[in-house]
């Protein structure tokens, strides 16, 4: 009985399994999942706009006086007077008497030289009279042509030479007397003072240090590549200084940012062997606002704050104007001079461009792009030729990180 039951169960299982297999074959299960389709990535793009722009050049330097000298005495003696302006930081005008040395000894020399001149003139006048008398006597005797000695010509030459020497001594004495008053050689300011009333000084002694105040200079190091952006004549013509680039200097001074306007005056003409930079020299007129307003009307309107010597300043040198430029975020550029441009099917096309300059977070392109084209600026780490993307236009006030993703 038992074996029959087992055979029955096995037969039943085979029939059920066969039926299930038949049903699966005839009616396969329908999957709810649908085949996934790839979606193009969303990227940020910038629209190309052609524009004109001046490409300024940035540099920095320290303000220096264009003329700085030691004030030196040419005569010896005791100092009997010092100008109130002759103090550290004091201003003076050209010709002002800064230091006076006791002139008594030099007054004596002048008096002695004047006496020698008078004596020499007297001796010359007497010799001229004797020469006239000798000439008349010789003509009266009628004994042929007189010799130079008979005409007293050598004696006259000697007296004239003595008079010339005496006059030269007097001139030198007057010059030394004038130099007891030590005058300012230019408009300027006192850097330091190293003497005082009552001090005895000898010729060649340094009394102090002076620097000019008519204008100051700033040496600005410029990369040779940036010279392409500056209209800099090869030779400086003083009559055409208006052709030189303008320059704006800025510095934190007196508690806020100050601006001074000036002009490039010249270039030093040599490339520094260590840095590869060329030195341009900027000039700021009337840095201490000392000239009358009518002489510096233009400068007064901009440079209202004195520009101190030694101040470290940032400089922006006026650059050339370029047309047909494209300005994009630096993130648009890869492989130094390539960008990815979208075609009409929103596919990427790799293109080589002409990079003119990089500054801050922008790249300035001079060639290789057309107005209205769309350039990838972010959203992909590495653009691929022909890749399909979904563009999203970058607004002007959007900021784009230097990374692509």
C-alpha cells in the first residue's frame, strides 16, 4: 500500500510541475522596470560677447625724491645763523639762505683784494703814460723804428697781467664772501640737519641732507610680456611727454585709501638679469601741494593729499585699448589655450583660442571665438569632443569657481 502511495505523489508532482512550466512558457511575466535612458549632464555656459577694453598693467614701488643731496659748506668759519626752515621736514624755496657762516674773515679778504686791484690799475695807468712819453720822444729824435722795449710794450703787458690777476683775486674773494650764506639750490625739503649755531665748520663739511619737492619718482617693475599692453615710446622726447602712459598710485595713508595721479616719465632701458623685469619710472608732480593752484590746476583736482617720500604704493599703468575681445571666467579655459564650445545640437566642440591675458579670475581672449557662441564654464571636470550636454546660461552676476565641477 505504501509504495503505491509514493508513486501517486511523485506522479502528481510531475504533472503540477509540467503544468507550471507550460504556463510560464505561454505567459511569461511582464517586468515593471523600464529601460533606463542616459540624461545629458547640466552645465553652465557663457555667451560670447565681443567688447573693447583697456588692458592696464599692475606694479608696485616705493616713492623716492628725484634729487637728493648733502648740503656742504665751501668755506670755513663759525655758524652765526640758521634758517627756521632748516630743520628735519622743513620746506624751503630755491635761493633761501639756510645757514650763515661768520663773514668777517672774508670781508677782510675782499678789502685786501680791492686794494690790490686799485694799486694794479694805478701802476698800469702810470706805465701807459710813460709809454706815450717814450713814443713821443722817439718820434722827436727821428732815429728809425723804435723797438718794443723802447715803446715799453713789455712793461705794459706786465702791468695788464698784474691787473687781471688782482681782479681774479677780488672775484674769488667776493665769491667766498657770498658762500658764507649757504643757499638752497632748489625747492625742497630737509631730510636731516647735522649742525648748529656756534659750531665751527671747515670747507667740505656736511651740514645736512636735502631733497627736491617739485616732483617724486617711483620705480615700477614690469614684466616684459606686459609691455605689449603699454604705449611706451622707444625714446623719450621731452616735448611730447603727453604721449607717455598715465599712472594711478594707491596706498593706505592717513587712515584710508588714497589715490595719486601721475605719468610714466621714462624706462630705464635694461632688463634685470635676476628678475627679467624692466623698470619704468613714474613721476608725480608737486607731491607736497606746495605750488600755486594756477600752476598745478590739474594736479590739485586729483592729488589733494601729500605723497610722502618712502611710502610703498600700488600702481596701475594705463594700458592700450583693444577691440574684439572676449572676457570669460578662468574656469572656461583648459589645457592653457582650449575651450569647449556648444554646437547647434548642444554637443561640445573643443577649440583652440588666442589668450591675450589672464587677470584675477578672468581670461581675456583675442581670437578663436565668435559673438553669440556658448562656451562651457562649469559642470564638467574634463570636456570630451562630441559630448551631449544640457546648457544653462550663466548670468552676469553669477560667480563661477575655478574648478569645473
